[in-house]
C-alpha cells in the first residue's frame, strides 16, 4: 500500500500543481509540532480563506524565517497568485518569512491573529486545519520521515477528496473552481486525469 501511495500520490501531485485555483486574497498560516522519523518536527500550513484550500504543507527541523519563507513560496506556487493579506499567530519568524517570500511582488499586509474564534482577525481556519491534520497523523501513528509521501497525500486528500460540511458538502478544490474529481471514486478520477495529462516522455 505504501509503495502505491509513493507512486501515485507523486503523479497526482504533479498534475495538481498544473491547475490554477481561484483563491481569495486572504491566506491563513499556522505551524504545529508533529512526529516524523521518531523526532519532533515543525509542520507549516498555509490555507486560503475563501476556499479553505490547503496551499502549503512543509516540514522542517527548525522554526526560523527560512522555514517560514519556504512555506509561503510553496503556497505561491500552488495558488499562482499573491495574497493581499496574510493572517498568522504571534510567531516571531513569520514577518521575515513573509518579507523574503514576497520580496519581488511586495509584502502583503500581515495581520497577527488575536485570541478567540469570534475575535476579529482570528486564525481559526488555520487552527481547524491543524486539528484535522493532527487527527490524520495520529491515525497513521506518526510519519516515518519528513519526506514521507503521506504529507502531500494528506494535502491532496484534504483539498480534492474530503467533503467539508462548512462548504456545503463541497471540497476546497471545488470551491476553487477545480471540478476535476467529482465522481464516486475521486482518487481514481484524479489519477486518470493525472496520467492522461502527463507529457508522453514522462509516462
């Protein structure tokens, strides 16, 4: 099963990266501790506010501005867009990470989230995403390494497969205009699209 995950999640991920989601101009960012390779690591998540699409999921050993920057660079790659505002917690490395990631386009407005879900500018969307990821990792009894295919597989599942009650039963991908997996077997439909759309030289 793991070998199939390694093989096919990579194929689907490469296909997903070619798609352009219709995201909002506000992103949420948060980080969390996870077990990977038997050690504590940091998992950085970036989420779009309007679609709840998980734009980035990056693992690092440290918790500095370079690690923060890599998460935002990945989010830019997936979104193919630049946000107007980024909402984060009070973590010290984030402002410089944002500045480095968007140095060419100009730094988006950085809003520090306040406590409480009903508080203006609360970061509840990112925190809910963290809880979802935490439950998945717990079920999988941790990840074997920071390069595990389960990381991107989890992001693909969250965006394209999992229906969200808060989105009226739609997936974040569908909210972002990416109706590429709406059949009964979403994984199979995604894989078929990924294989059919691959250049001949890479099949």
